[in-house]
C-alpha cells in the first residue's frame, strides 16, 4: 500500500477568515438527543441518570502552562455544553507512546486520544481503533474548509479521514543573540558552509556551537528527517518511506548520518550528545553556554524573542534532494471506535479546532494553529508570524521520519541516530535499516 509522505503546504493561519459559529457547538436538538440517549446508559459507560455524559480525553501536553490553556478550553466547552463533561489525562512525549497502547487495549479506554501522523495513525486505523470522521467533515464544509488542508490531509488514509489536526510543529534554529553578538556573528547562516564557518567561530570563542540532547534519539531523528530530504532524490525517498523499496542504499542517507558525526568530531556539538537530555540541551542555549539549537516551534515560548532569534536549516548546495521544505507535522486527535458518544466527541473536536480555541493556543502557549484566522498580530508573536509566513511559502512538508516510516523500521533508524555517535559506520547502519525494512515491506 502506497502512503504519501510529503504534503504540499497550503495557508497556515495569518489570514483573517473566521469560522462563524464553531464555538457555539451543536444546536439544542442535538443536545437533547445526546441527553436522551445517555439516560439509558450505565454510569460506567460514560452516561448518568441525569443525562450528563463523560468523555475520556488523552492528551500530550502535561506541562503546567499548556495544561492551564487546555483546561480553560475544556471549561469553556463544558459551559456551552452542560450535558458533556471532559475528563482529561495528559502524558509526556515518551510516556504516551507506551501508555496509549495499554489504555487502548484495556478496560479504561479513552474516547478521544492523541496521535502523531503517518504510520502511527495508520497503526490505530489497522487495529480498528479510530472512527472514520469523513462524514462529519463532509457534513460541515465550513469546519473542513477552514483547516490548513496540508495538515488535514495527513489524516486522510485511502480517501477517509480518521483524525483531525489540532496544532502543528516545525523545526527552526533558535540562537542566543548574546552569544552571536559576542562572537561577532551579525547574519544568520543560509548555507551549510556558512553554518560550519559560524560553528568554528563560536567554538573558538569558548562556547558550544550547537546543543543536542539525544538521550531520546527522536531529537537527532529530526535532524536526519531534514538532511534526508535535502540529500536524497525525492522519488527514492518516497519509495523508501512508503514501503515500495526496502533498499536504503542511496548515498545521501549515509551522508546525512556522517554530517551529524562530523559536527561531533569537530567539536561543534556537546560531547555527551547521547546522554544529554533534551531539556539539558535547551538549558545550554537559554543560559548562554551554547549558541544554538534545532528545536520545535511548539517550544517557542521558551525562547524570548528579545533574547533569541531564529533561522531556517541551512541549504546544502548541489545535492540531490529538494530545497526549502519544512520539517514537521501536526498533532492529531482520534475518536476511539469504542466511544459510546461519537457525535459528542466530534463536537468537542470542532470546539478544539474552532478559530476562538485556536487563537487561544496561539496566544497562550505559542502553538502553531491549523485553521485560518488564528494567528494575528493580536495573538501571535513576531517570531511566530514570521515562521508561519515562511511555512506558507515553502514548497512542501517533510513529516517526522519516525512517524512516516513503518514503526519497526523507524525503531531501527532511531538506533542509528545514536550509534552514529558511537563509532558505527553510517554505511553499516543504513545496511541494518535496509535489512529490517526487507523483512517488513
């Protein structure tokens, strides 16, 4: 089965198109029907004798500021939908990967749950754990059309939509302005050669040029996502990623790994790269010990735009891949097929993706919106709007490598993202990935 891995970027969010009436939710007739149906359900099934239902909601935002924002959105929804209670549980990036498997296979199943796009979503579809939402989207053209269509299309599997996007994240370099000023760097690099030259200057000035916390190897996997897209021909990349070709022998793959190893060998990244945590690498840049970090726009609120600037991943001249693509992808929500109240669950998804709720996540936690009209000068920082505008102009999106690949193959690639720093050759690592892919495709 062929699965597309590149999505063309459409409008992201600085337009002022408003989605009228989304926040109001469904009309009184639907509320009455929901209450009536829930009266006949047992309390343990999410219903109650007074007609109120409870929807169990699993998210990936346990941080205090993000929880505050989500709880306020939930409270607003519950106020306008008094017959529906949202019971939220939040987990971190790593914890949720295993926790969801346990929850979805157990008795305490969530009604609405988070997932990434690509093969992670496909896995839930294959296990019949995601409701087909196509009818809901087709019946509400205003809702469907106001999405950033490139992000919505990550939810489309063989013509049907099994999730909706809630936010998205892309990758940029954040740099410490004080460090760059101290090193006399006045212009951000635009090519790889300029990038390496700046790294040498920063190192010679006594700073770590680039902070990388690769204890969890998805961090370097994001680097490889970007480098593969720039170094490997697009047709080869697509065939490898979607399972048509299990041979990852194109030299661009090994080159991508070797470019990361070169950064370590030259002293341009911290020597404890594989034991350093992601949070420690952020602290290195925030405290002025390191010059820059390749980080997610979803983390933008950590970097005060008065003290930190941004620049795109430098282009690599003369290579076989595609230039200018955005590395990133959306966060999605699915409705579980075991959900007793899918209509009400979809109503909550509409609320989460309304212009008003999306404006709140932009303003309060600087998340990238997935609907038009959410990012404005009133809701978004100058840095955020600049990044959104660049994303609008980009020719396409390269989705996270560990999401688009078959998960067994992705796991082998994650091993390579650490082993390249331990002395294993890039060619041997790519051969191992090809061997695993041959058994999966």
